[in-house]
């Protein structure tokens, strides 16, 4: 086995992270809701045009806050794609709601809006969309369905910060949306997230739930004379040390996105001819969508070709990886009523998708090594001669 010289991911610094962390430490406020968190929240509100942003310890916790804010009851149903990270489902299952798994489109790999309405029942409370790879779901039709059936829409926008749908930033369509700043994302702080609140009626309660169910935030603003326990909640506020790191990244967001657009374009141009020759599908970005360029993936002809391609890359020092295992066929998904065959596109894509190294500091030389390595792979297995 060759040593990996080009990893799948590597978090990158923009220049001010350590300076800001030192400043946070000198200020003597390392816990949640400090000055750097406030600056990050204000910057995100300005960047996206969102009424209220609350930093959280992770995107997972931001999703859990969404579930709490919806006041879900046992047996309530939440429609979501099966092709997503487990946090999307866990957040709602923890409230005893039932995830209802929807298949994805074969082009963008987002929830198939043409199927959603057939899954709506009297118990449906919400639709969760995941903007896969930072390419928007078809929000116009999804919002129409939600309005028709009086359903909340939540955007799991872990991949989509800086992406747009018909000119409008992702994360601004649902009543609530969530962001991830995990080290694998475009903009990072190691572990972190954010809750985007587009329905201002939810803002005050969101603050309370995020602060362990207390009205602590209102107390520090002088709105109440003491703070106390008023609702169910948990500890979701991010350390100001991590917020300091995050602020440096957010301030450099445009530069980060320029790098990632260039990386994405070089992959697309460098692999186009090989993909046509080998029956491999490159990512689809509809004309009305602006991708966040979170990742670059290819769809191999079949699972066997994907497995051999991963080994082929590894032999050349390149780490390529697969992505989500369908939630509806996972052990927990099966226990919730899922069954193989429920989401055929998801099952097919999961077996064929290959993600390539993609990180801010991936230079042209190393990226060309990845392109050359994959372009030397032939999907058809070698014929075996029989004497």
C-alpha cells in the first residue's frame, strides 16, 4: 500500500486565526456568547440577509434546535432525503418524530421534489432539504408544497454556505436553516455550526433553548432582572475561542470561495474527456444555481468500478472516498420502517459515488496529480484469459 501524499481533506488557515484566538484569551472570555461569537453572527446576518443567526457547537446541534423549535410530538413525520448525513435524521428522531425518507434526483443528488407530495400525510410536520455538495434543491416547488400543506421547511445547509438558488443565498428559504463549520467544510473552526432563523417569531425562544432553557441572553441585555429556567433546552453555544478562529475564516470567505471555484473548474475541465470515454458522470449544476463548490465527485459506472478506482488512486498516493450510506437501509433506518428498494436512485448513487481530494490549500501540481491518476484508470475490468 502506497503512503498517502494527497489527503482527501486538510483544514486551511487564512492568516488571522491564531491572532484572534490570542485576542480572545487575553479578553478573558473563552465560553459561549462572547465578543467573537457576536461578530461572527453579525457578519453572517449581513452576508446572507438573515434576520437572526446563532452560533452553535455543531450543525448537528443546530438541527436539534430546529426539532425543539417545531415542538414535535411522538409520531409526527418529517420528510427528508435518505442520502444525507445521519445528523439530519437523528435530530428529529431524538424528539420521537419519524423520519420519512425520500429519494433523490439523479442529476443534482438533492431530494426529489417530484416525490415529496406523495409522502405527505396527516402527521407530516416538516420537510428537510439538504443542498448536496452546495447545489440548491428545487426550492420553488418545495416551498409550494410546504405552503399547500402548512409544513415547515428546514434547510440543512451544511454544504451550501455561499451557494445560491435563483440569485438568493441558500439558508434563506426555510423557516430555519443550519450551517456547518466542521473541518471538512469550506469555512471551518474545527467543530461548529449555526442556526439561521428566517422566521423572527422563533428568535427569542431559540435563544432560550440554546442557553439550556434559560432566559440568560435576555438577562444580559437587561430585559429581565434575573435569569432562570423557562423552557427545555441544552448547551449549544460555541466557545469564543472557536468563534475567534471562525471569524478569521468568515472574513476571508470570498477568497476561500475563489480558490474553491478554481479547484472545481480544474477538475471539471481536466476530467471531462476521460468521463465521456469511461461512462462516468461529472457533477450537475443547473443554470439557475450557483454552487458553493463544497466538493467534487464523480459517479462511476458501477460499484465494482468505484472500488477499483479508490484502490487505483491509493496506489498513487491519492485518497478518494465514498460518501453517504442510505439512511433508509441502515440498521436504524430499517427499524423505522425503511426497506431496500424504497429509494432506488439513492441506493444506486451511494454505490457509485467517488469524492476526490478537495481543500483550500490543494495546489495545482497536486490537483493535477489527482487528475492524472484518475484519468489513467479504466472502468472496464481487464479481461481474464483462460488457457
